[in-house]
C-alpha cells in the first residue's frame, strides 16, 4: 500500500499537481502580504477621512511604530528624527476617533510614553555632548 502511494506521488501527473498546489499556496501568501501592507499604508495616510479610519487597527500601527522608535540606536535617532511624524499621526488619529473612548485612552498613553522617551533621548544626547566635549 505504501509502495503504491510512493509510485503514485512520483508520477508526472502527481508532481504537476503538487507543483500547482505549491504555486497557488505561494501566490496566496504573497497576495495576503500585499493586501496587509496596502491596508497598513492606507491607514497611515495623512488627512484620512474619519469614516475611513479603523481606530483599533490604526492604534496598533501607531503603537508598533512607537516601539520601533524606542529601539533605534542614538546615532540613527539623531540623523532621522521621526517622533514629530508619529506625534502628528497620534493627533490625527485622536481627532478621527473621538467616538472610540478605548482607542483615545490608549493613544493618550502611547503619546505620554513617546514624549517621555523623547525627553530621555534629549537628556542622553546632552550627556553625550558633554562627555565628548571633555
């Protein structure tokens, strides 16, 4: 019985079918990735109409972006400050999501943490400058 299954799977017809299944699977995965990236970029677009905003999804995107900002190295942070861009996204999302109290509360907390992070970075940069001046 196992020998028959092995013979059948090694036939040209079985291999073609297997190849098609793999190809369709890869195409589905690629399509899913493209749709997810497109949806994420669409939610981060400035000036989005309030009716188009998915508040919970946008809050998760902003949270992930703030986490990524906190993980950046000091040299990269100084060359490419992104905090103002994210703070602007937070303000736009707060304006668009006035009806969603849970999202507003989460956004307030994210903004508070981002501002604390920016202040800490400024203190660290000042300490670095003082040390380098010695």
